[in-house]
């Protein structure tokens, strides 16, 4: 079971959570993100579709191989999840849906998660910070980007 605590991203150590700090401080909820900026940080992100109504975690469009999701679930999962459009883990999608609902309404959401989950490589203890940001591209497309930071004691 995963325990989740909502946190303020301003409390995070900037040097240890630089991708989260970058997204929170420099990417405006209202102004579009440039394609070059998205490309520069994309390998660290999970990119999801932003549906009109959020009932569960939104469909996955892209998972960067250096993202927290790829670190936890593995590079094979990171390549397969966008093809499936989901994580393939309905129990986690239900838990994580709240963060996407808040990000859709307020522009961002940040939480800390800890517990045992099935990573696809066995049941492992995971500890990570997740930051979800609602963004708009220069072409006007709305997405969610999810950045994360895996804690040192993960996957023990």
C-alpha cells in the first residue's frame, strides 16, 4: 500500500529536485512552454494527455527514460506504457488520479509517496516525490507533465 502526503514544492531542496524546481518556478501555467524547452527536459518527464474530465490517471503519451517512473518501473515499462496509453497498474492509477484532478484545477500538484508496490520486477519498497504540472505547448495543446525524484532508499 502506498502512503501519499501532499507537500509544498517550495520546501524541496533545489539541488536535489532541480527538474521539479525548474518546472514549478519557470514554467507558467498560463504561458505556453516552448518545444525546445520541453525537448530539453523531456527525458526526465512523464507526459500525459489532459482530458476534459479526469476519472483516473490520464493516458500516458511519453515516458522519458530518466524519469522517476522509468527508474521505478524500468526502461521496458517506460517504452511500453505510451503504447498502452496507461501504466497497466489500475490500483496506482486510482491513487494517483487525485493529483491530476488538483493539477487540472490549480495548475500544479506535488506529493510524497512511500510504500510497497508491484514494479513489474517484484514487490519493492519505493519512496518518491511527484510533481504534476498542467502545461500548454506553443501549438496550443494541453498536457500534464509529471516530474519526480526517487529517494535513495528506493527499490531495496
